[in-house]
């Protein structure tokens, strides 16, 4: 027997409206009682009586047993979700920054108050990766999870490789289509992908890192020279967040552009689509593909969480609770392509095992190995127009 859900919805933007569209097509045992919005003057597609600008109207309503949080502001979302969980309401959220930043605290709040926080829609839109990590792979040893987690940056990279657009033109097109924000750095800088990676890794390995402790470099400094190099070598460049186990119970998380060949599943993930590859000890390699953004794809993931709450579903965080002893480490060697203009960068990064080097007045690069810890230590030097770094292949070694 399923529980009737009376929902208080925060946010009625693209995902909120997408969710409402889907709910209207289905006969479900749930009802949206009230919607909290920021702008009361904006024209809405639903009756005015449904809306409020006062969060407490939802949070203090004893009839509302479920809060669905779909706002952009991570700090405001945190306060809403925390208050709702503490007052005995279950919560569904699609806010990846908020979940990634406060996951450990939310885990304990759920324990204390017997409530449930679900967030499938926060990671890769319509792809059900969290539920699969939580249920299907709960007893599986996972070697790695990697993929394309951000549709905006992937759209830009698709246009540069498939239609020969330069980076700036492709970015402008993504902004005009609503795939990228006016300030696109969260997407193209790899921050959005990093928040999603942190959430996925918590279910895959039971580690709960602070996002600030995870290295990310994006595609914002990509140049025509980098694209030319990749094409000559039959690579495509994708922005790939990676979580993998190496050494003795060590887990590394990072977000980097990656040069990949046609035999990689991610090679053909184009435009706003996302793809996730799970490499497992027994199930081997499995690939999830779907739309990573948009009102209806993300709304469908949110609805999946809502309907799971009708049967009192909770994440069990099995890997975290069983304490498998995984520790985060940046003592991991990467094989990289590095375009640079300043020779001192090579010595600062302690680049080793250089296998290829090219130098000319307007374009210099090396292929070699570097420790992730050195990239972290020199992150500010890597973020400039004269420098671009991308991983090539995977090297499973620790630096000791």
C-alpha cells in the first residue's frame, strides 16, 4: 500500500514546470499543494492560489509530508532541505552543489529524524545512476566510474569537433539555446561535473569528500591548436569526471578534459547528452546513456524519487556504513597532454616520462606523466589562456 504524498514544491523554473507537466499525465497518489517562488510578478501557467513567496507556508504545513526542492541557489536550498528533514518531511532535490557540499550532514540528519533525502535528478538528468550504485552495485567492487556529466560543456565540444566551430562561437550557441549560463564557468570549468562526481562517489565507495578537495580543470582554455592536435591523432576531447580505486584502498576523484579514441563509449556521446561508464570487478564495463539536462529528462528523475517515497524508500549508504576503509588520495599519476608557453611550468609540475615534445613560437606541447597532487598544487598556473591540459589514457599507478 503506497502512502499519499502531499507535496510542497520550491521553484517553478524549467525543471519544476517539467515535473508538473509529467505529473499531469499520470494517475499518481500525490498532489502538489503549494509552490514557493521568488518572483511573484512573473506570469505562471497555474492558478495564482497555488503560489507563495513565503517558505514557511510549506515548511510549517503539517499536511505537506514531502518537499521537492528545485531552486538554483545552493545556500537557500540547504536551509530549506535541512529545515524540511528536521521537521519530519521527506525531501527530493536536484541541487548538486548543495547535496555535494552538505552530504555528510544530511546523512546524519536523516538518521536522527527518520526522514529520507533523494537526489537522483542532481546527477546526470534522466540517467538513474545513483539508484543503480545504491542498489545494483551495492555488493560490487567498483574499479571506476567516469563519464560525461555536463551537457553544456559536451555541447560546446561536440560543435568544435563535428562542425569546426571555434570555442567562443560554440559557447555563444550553447548560451543562446539555454544550455549554458551567461557566466558559464560552473559548466565549462568542471565545477558542475565535480559536484555530481562527489555525489556518485559517495554511493560507489562510501567516501564523502568536500568538493573543494577534488581537483577540477575545465575546457575554458581550449584553443584551435588543441583541437588540431586531437584530430590529427584521431582523438575527441571530452570533459570527463573520474572516480577510481587504485593501490591499497585508495580512491582518486578528479575532473579533467580527456582525449579519447573511437573505442571508448564516450566518443559518441554528443551535444547535451550524458554518458556514465561503470567498471566493476564482476559485472565488468557497463554504460548508461541519456539526456543530462532539460525540464522533462530531469523532471522524470525527480518524479522517480517522488514515487519511491510513496513506498518509504531511503538510500542506505551501504558502502559508507560498512566502512570499507577507502581513503581519498591525490598520489595518482596521469598521462597528459600539456600545451604551455612558460617552460618553468614543466619543472613546477615535475613532469616525468615525457614521450613527445613539440616546440614552436606559437604552439608548444608535451606528452608526459604528472602526479595529480602536483596539478592541485599548481592549479592557478594551469588556468590561463596559454595553457591547456588533458588526460590521455589511464595509468593505474600510485606515486610513492
